[in-house]
């Protein structure tokens, strides 16, 4: 078996550790992740991405709130997309699964997310090696973002979406920040420092998200948004 055939077979069987090749060949691994993501998620229908900490325990109020939000989203015809891991992600998938909604998991191997949670639909579980490919899937197939308390990864997803909307690289969609107690400090800093003192954002940029505290407020915000705009892939 020549080197080209060995690489081809390794790609077909997703035996990534066996593929020790130059950077130019890495593009095929990246393409494979995009193709799998596009094929599976294009069949999922309208969904909302739910973000939050992988460290949140089931007894936490935000875990319960994420579960309730997911349930209400499915009752309103949306599927739920999460990172497929524990914590808030598990709560989102659990709420969707137990209310017979579509439960999507975009899994990646991380220190706090070694394996997917048990509430992801088997046919809607996708494993990623590349963060940037995974992030495209979160945005492209989501009709909205629901962002609960989380860490650096949660903030990364939030500000990526805000940046893409702000720069008109994607169509606008609703972004709900859940938890006044958690988000108010960041929002105040954005208003006072980013906007008023440094002029690094426009006043209209602060309208790209909405702060909510209950599941009903969250779902009402998303539904109200789509009384004005049509649903479609974001780019």
C-alpha cells in the first residue's frame, strides 16, 4: 500500500492519529468535518444553540433553567443544539430530549467534556477536532443563541456571534443572555468603558442581545424576533 492509499483509508475510517502528514493534507480532515456537519445539521430543521458552563451541576438553578428553556423551545417548534457535553449543555439536551424535541450535540474532546451527554439524539451527534469548524455549525444552523452563565468558551461563542452580526458577515438572529446577576457586570462594562469612554462600539451594538431571567422571557424574545424576520441559514 502506497502512502496516498494509506492516507485515503485512514480518512475514510476517521483514524486521525494515524495521519502524520504535511499541513497541506490537513485540509482534507477539515473538509471531512465540514461535510459531516453540513449533511447532518441541514436535516435538523430550525434550531437554537444553547451555551453555558460544562461545570454546572444538575442541582444548580441555571441547570434547571437551561432545561426549562430547552423544553419550551421544543414546544415552540425549535430543536436544540449544544456542545454535547455536561453541565448547561447536558441540561439543554435533556430538556429537548425529554420533551420529544430534536437534540443535537456538537462534541469535542476537552478537559471538562471528555464524552457526550446521554441526551443527544444518536443521529444528531457530531464529533469535532477543530474548534473553528464546530463554531461554524453553531452559528450556521441556529435561529438564535441562548447564553447562560459560563466561562471562556461561552464568552468566545457569544462574542463571535456578536462580531459576525455587527460586521454583517451573517444575518442577524436573536441572542438571549440568561441571568441578570451573572451578565449585568459585563454589560455595564460594555456600556461604560467600551461605548462611553473608549467609543469602541456603537450604541446600536448594544441592541444585538437581550438580557432575560426566565425561560418564558427567553422564548418570547426569540418568537417575537421571528414575527419580523424569516428563518434561514445564517450564511
